[in-house]
């Protein structure tokens, strides 16, 4: 039996998360995700929801619909341009997001830029407690080339860590 999964479906299957909201600008990618969800037994709209849209257009509104007191794991896999400012703002502002997994195909440019905005002290533009990098793993998907992917995990700073960081 062949298993068809995306990152989000794998998190659901491994019980890392209890609900999945997948967003992709590509309608064919969303159709594939829906097919994969069905093949993996996830047919309830209360468990999986897939949206074909640019993340920066849908994420701020979608985040408002998420439960407030439930830990959230967000997985982002942006194009080479990195995350849109509206996406970073939404991720920072929703403090229910306790862990962020960032899959980058441009680690020396846009991942570095985005990590700075995700981990910096709160501002008007980027409110909410910052994240901190907790793990990184290079992934060589293109051997014998100079290109390398990077998977980086960020965890939300606890209130205590944040308070300590602002008084030092």
C-alpha cells in the first residue's frame, strides 16, 4: 500500500496535531492534498481543511477562526522569496502558535531575513512574544550542487523567557 502524505498530514497521522489547515496558492496542490487526506482516512471537514489562496490573503482571517487555548504547530514552506510580511505578522500575533517549522529553499537569504523578524522583540508591525530557534537541519535534496534546503524549528518564547530577555 502506497502512503500519500504532506507534511501536515504526517503531523496529523502521528498525532502531533489534531486538526490541519493547509494553505497553498496552487489549486492543483490543494486538490492533491484533498485526495491525499481522503486516501489517509481524513474526510471530516472538522479535521482537515484546505484553502487555495495566497497565504498572505487568507491567513490573517483563518487564524481568527483557530481555537485560542489550544497549542498550534505551524508549518511554512515558502517559495524562494520567503514569507510575506502579512504572514509573519499573523504568525507572531497568534500566540497560540507554540511551534513553527520553517522549510526553506533559500536558507542564506530569506530564511535569515524571516528568522530575524520572527525572533525580534515585539513591534507595532510584529506584535506578540517572539520565537526562538530551537533546531535546524540541512537537507541535501540536490546532491553534487551547491543548493541545500534547511528545516528550522522555532518555539515561542515563554512569558518567563520573554520577561527575562527584556530586563537583561
